C-alpha cells in the first residue's frame, strides 16, 4: 500500500516541477478507482459517475497547487468528490422537480432498469433503500458501509461532527432496514 508520504511526495512534485502531468497522472492512477466507486454508489449510473469523476479531477488539477497538506491527500480528494456528488444530486433534484414526474426518483429508475435487477434480492433492496435516503445520509452511509471509513476521517471530509455523523448513519441504517423489511 502506498503511504501518506508517497502522496506528499507526489504533491511536492506537482507543485515544483514544470511537467505537472507526471505526478498528477500518478495521483489519478492511485486514487481514481476508489473515488469512482464512491461516486458510482451515490449517482448509480456509470456515465454519470465518470462525468462527476472528471469534474473531481479538473478541480484537483486546479487546486493542487494550493493544497495545504494539513490533511491527507485522499481526505482532500474525498471531500472534493463528495461535494461534486452533492452538486450532481442537487442538479438532478432540480431537474426532477421542474419536470412533470417530480415524484419519480431517476436513480431508483436506473437501478430498476439494470438487466439483472431482482427486487426480491437483498442487494437490490439495499440499493433501493439507499437511494431513498436524503443526500447527506446517503453519503454518510456509503462512506461508512462501503468504504469502512472511520467517523473521524468522515468528519474531516464532510465538515460535520463525529456525533452528528454517527446519528446520521444510525438514522440511515434504520430507514434502510425499515425499507428492506417492508418491501
């Protein structure tokens, strides 16, 4: 596993070399898969996830010279990714509320349209339950359940207290359990 110091070396190289593409490419290669799956779990669609990930890396490119190194690089990257997911999900919500079918959730529709979808299988019920959560709970649940991220790290990424994150996760779990048991 590549250490925190390797990230700092890459950031140092990015800030001090004339050819910034080389360390930037290494940063992308190191972190893109984990970021992609975080984003994909939140936005569901592969193409949407790639678009959001592209926006994340554009922001990283523009902001890396100003990265203060007071947090780990992956914490900073996750913060950018979660903010981009919030932005994407908010845009989707605005589109949905301005359409005639404002009660439909396009992310739920995308899950149900998957070729292997089976509403009776637990993993599909879990995905449908997650999509019914408010955005913040969805992100907290995803970071904790799928990424197994400690609350302390989540707090740095989301700018929320650990206590509030624990409560948010607890509420999310309860809502998902209720959904699974009643559907």
